[in-house]
C-alpha cells in the first residue's frame, strides 16, 4: 500500500522520502515540546513545531539525496572499473601486469 503525502509525494517509492518524513515528525515533536516546556505558550509552540517539521524534513531530504547521488556516482565508477578490468585482464593494456624489459622493447 502506497502512502502519498500532500497528494503527490509517494513516500514508499521516492528515495529518502520516508526517512525525511519520519525525522521531520521527530524534529517537530522535539522542537514543539521543548518550546512549550520553556514558554508555556501553546499557539507559538505549534508554530515552532510546524517550522521544526519543515526545517528538519528539508534538511534531512537534502542530506540524504546528496549522499544518494554520491553513492550512485561511486557505484557507476566501480561498475566501469570492473568492466575495464574484465576487458583488459591478461592483455598488454592491463595496468596491473608487470612488464619485463623484453616486453617493453617490443611495445
């Protein structure tokens, strides 16, 4: 079962959406309750809780997406390296193959 936040954000299928909403709700609870305990102003504490939700959710969203992009880049580089390793293994283009003096003169 899929859950759509605000009607368009599919929390189940969008990377980092679920974690962002969960951390946002936790941040909202902490900031709202903390402000209420400090000031005893209910309306203002609710405002702080909504602001805390938005800030925490967006902060974690950008952090998670940034890390996901880096992970995908590293994965692509690793796949390219593995493909090159398979192509060049055992050939004279293999960077790990130690060349002897006679092989260097032939090239």
